[in-house]
C-alpha cells in the first residue's frame, strides 16, 4: 500500500517521520501493537510456556523503524563508532583498513 503512494503522499509520510525523529517520539497510533501467541513446534498447546509472543505493528511504524535504523547505522559506521571486532550484521561493502 505504501509503495503505491504518490509523491505527495510519500513526502507527507517523510515529513511525519522526520518530525518524529526530531521530537524523539512517534505518533501514538504507531505505538500500539497486537500481541499474538504462536505455538512452538512440538509443544503442548495447553501449556502457557509452549507459546512465544509476536508483536504486530503498523506498516508506518515499520517504515519509521527501518529509517531510524539506517540513519543510526550510517552515523555509527561513518564516525567509526563500532568496534572492529563487531562483524555480525555489518555491511559487507565497508572498506577493510
């Protein structure tokens, strides 16, 4: 759905996310999640510990989280704030000095 937004809609969404970034908070409607219990494989459905919770958040929150993640990752990489021993979940395209 979000991919089908026209340029005006995308700019509006970007302005909301940027405003959220500057204020350090998200719109209240984005903070709600539906928690759904998922039964673990080969577990007794009558036991509470047999379930793991997953949280379903809004598409807007997911887009916002991804943008914040990319901005922070870029900042940390470009300022050399990640230690060299940290190799997992790092871009393969970074230069090896």
